[in-house]
């Protein structure tokens, strides 16, 4: 690894540290979409893009964008990107590393003065995680032209609608369609991201090529029974929403294992929430994923059947709302070859091809252009918590490989 390459990687990691200080909940890293912290992160990314020589703007969905023109103005673009939002109490590399690596790549391309047969753009999306409003990939879906008008009425935990949050952020909901890009505007989308899994580390590899990304569903579930006195209500008269919901949560894991999918309940709330009152209502989240949409959908059907059976037996009703649906995505063979060529340039003669169980902005962009992803090793595969960790040398290799992939496309 060259001294210059390591210096570039140090700049990338220093910028990740700077972004990690932009949080609503110090010392924990929590940065949700359409918040003051989102605006501060956008400002940092905008400054770095401008310093690299790009024109820069915030699109109608709140994503920070930048553009380096090709051999002549107005050419279609290779788009590089990832996201700046986080889950609560996050690590500092999920999404953020991909944005900052992309900025470093375009800085190199701009400094080289090499004319390219396409423009190169960067998109720093503001809401990939879906933490605030439940629906994920909002920024990238707006850019891909697949915005769903029903999202405007989604509410955060404080009852703020998505439409109101847009307006408070200085955006006009009526202009959301202007964020969309036509297929002819883009040549490709490339995204660098930490693996969020242990495969690269187990194999002793720094980088890998993503072959496909899991299809996902996010569902809000409400179980409604009847509250009652904990001491005075006999079991045969109870309609305990929490016990019923618990049966479904446990069954979801079993059914996921049986079908080959993944089911996760990450949020659960109980009402009225008193120690001596039988729970009358429970709300919980359900995140379903699988390598194939048919497997994911079979899993959801099995969980729905379980809810019906448990509800009938326990006198509890289950209501569900679909918040997010994303089909499984196969990464473009052409772009995978370019990413693999970039990895080979770092000294790995046979790059690993990996399946991503995590969702990414690339899933949304697949609706408007070909996509591919570069995975970067992270320690123990840990992600979505503060122990996320990457190696300086791996980051240097990722910058080299992503730059080489862009040049391979040229």
C-alpha cells in the first residue's frame, strides 16, 4: 500500500470521525433523517464535495449530491453513494464510510484531470435506515423515481408526519418528483459499504463483490386484546395481548429457520404498561428478509397464519401495516466485473462474491439503472452498534478498488 493511499484512507477515517460527532444523543451516535443533525451532516459532505472540485446541491428529498462533469458537460453519470443517517446508538461506518470513500474517489478523479466519457456523481442519501418513519430507502427511492405518495402521512415517534418533517427541513413535498432521475441520466450506480457480516474477515480478505441483495419487508403489527386487573382476572377470561404477541414473535423465528428466511422483531411497545395490568394492546415491528422474494413471501404467509391461529385461540386481534417492501436485487454482471477488476488491482487475485442479507440504497437504484456493490471487511461482522470497526489498510484498498472500477467502466 502506497504512502499516498494510506494518507487518503486516514482522511476518510478522520471524516467518518467528524461525522460521528454529529449526533442527537451524545455520546451515542444517533442521526435521523430530516433533523438538524442531518442538515449538519449534509453541510459537511457538501463542503468536502466542493473542496474536491464538484458542483453540489441538496435534492428534493434532502440528499446531498455532487457532480464532476465528464469530457463535456451534460453527459450521463456514474453515480457513487451511500447514506448518512444511522440507527440509534450506531457505529460510525455503516453507510457513512461509503459516502466518504465515494468523495475520496471523485477527489482523485478531479485531481487527475483525466477526461471521462461520463460524469461522476455522488449521492449522500438522508434516509436509508427508515428509523424515523418506518419506511426505508426514502432518499434513494426518490432519486429512482419510485416515491410512494402514501408515505407523506407516516409519523415518527413524536407524531410528526413525513410531510411536516420535509417542510421543517426546508423542502417542498410538492417538488419530490424533481429528485427523480431518468434511466438515460445514469450509466451505473456503485456503492461501497462495510460487509455487516463475518465472511471477509473469516477468509482473510479485505474486499468482496456483492452478488445479490436480500428482498425485504417491514411490517407494523398491532395486537389488541383487553386490559384487566392482574390479580382479579382469571386465565380463562384473559385476552392478554402481550402473551399473544410473544407467541407470534417466537414463532416468527422458528418459521424463518424452517423456510430459509430471516425474521427480526426490533421494537415492541406495551399498553397500558402498568405492572399490575394485563396488557390490552401491543405494537411491534417485523423485519423479514430472504435471498429470494418467494421465500420471503412464504415466510410472511406463515406468520400471518400463525397470527390468525393465536388470535382466535386467545381472543386477540392482529392488525398489520406494510411499511416497506423491496424486491431482491441481482447486481449487474457487467458492473460486478468492473468491481472485481478493481479488487484484483489491490492484490486479491480471486475476489469473493458475497450475498447481502442487509438492505442498501443499491436496491432502490436498481429500478433506474444497473447496480453493483463493493463490500469492505469489518471486525467480527459487527454493525448497527458502536463496536463497528474497519482497518486503515482495507479502507485504502477500497478507495483504490472503487476508483479502478470507475476507470474500468470508462
